C-alpha cells in the first residue's frame, strides 16, 4: 500500500495523473468504465479512491458525490475543481469513516489490485451501501508483478471471487475489459503507431470493436457490480 500511495503523491501528482489519462488508449478505457458507471451508478455516490475526480459531474443518474483518497494532492484538487463534492483524505486499507447504510452506490476502480486487503475493504464498502444499493469494483484476472516507484509489487494476487462470494451482496453484472487496449499500451512501438503514427487515423469505433471481439477470450480485468442484500435476505 505504501508503494502504491507514493505513486500518487507529491507536488506534480495531479498533473502526472491527468497526463497519464490523456493518451488515446487510456481515454478509450476510461470511456468503457464511464459507460458501466452510467448504467449502474445512481443516487448518492461514494468513491473510495476518488483520484482526480475523472467521473465527477458526468454520470446521469447520480444526485450527489463524495469520496476519499489517500493522496492529499488529489483531494485538494477535487475540492477546488468540484466545490459541491465532499472529499476527504483517508486510507482505504484502514477503513472507511462513514456510517452504515448511507450511500446508493459505492465505487472503487483501478485501485484494489494494488492496495490489497480485499477481505477487509470489500465488506466495509458493502457496509456503507444502503440495502439494495450498488457496490462497483474491479480486479484483475491473474496475479501480475509490476514495478511501482522502483519496487516490485504483485497486483491482483488475492482470491477476489472467493471474497465476493462471502459478501452480504449479490453479483448483478460482470463486465470484462482490457482485452486488447492494455496490450496496445504495453507495447511501445504499437502504442506509438496508434497514438502518434498512422494508426491515429483509425477510428475509435474500430478499436472499440476490436476490443469487444478480444474481451471474451483475452480479458485481463473485470468490473463487478454488486447489490447489497435487503435485511430479510442477509
């Protein structure tokens, strides 16, 4: 957790993250996530790793937004850019300082893979959701060792499906993603072809079509939508 947290801190943290999201491949990945949230996120939303607030003010069924992040820089940016959003600094790995049954939707994307501690974090996310509310998370298909801040870190190494099965929640949707786009991003020459070279003239719709074709077999990450059980089903 300390290594992951350090990646998003420092005076240039916000600028680095927006720059990371500015390339074509990550914009398309963001669009896929946005489409999922547009369908399943509603009402009062709490984002457990709010980041730079890339979804804030863009989801059609959301009525209020709040969240937390371990990065003070991210939280300060969100407060300044979205003055109607309640954002606080907090460490997800040590708990969420919110009351039970408060939010219609609880979100955590692109974070749990590296943070770890799912057996504590996921029940806490379900706890703060209202009965019948949604909890939306993502996780990788298999463990991967990556380098963060010069240190080797294993991501997606926990029994995600096993932990989900034990939650006081039912799975209502699984969206498989990162079938092709992440592979393009990891291969520098191909990435440059599609972002800076002749490949940039290939329509986004074609890339997304190829992504949809690749996902059933080659997906690397799943977005899971859970619904917290009503009291008589707990």
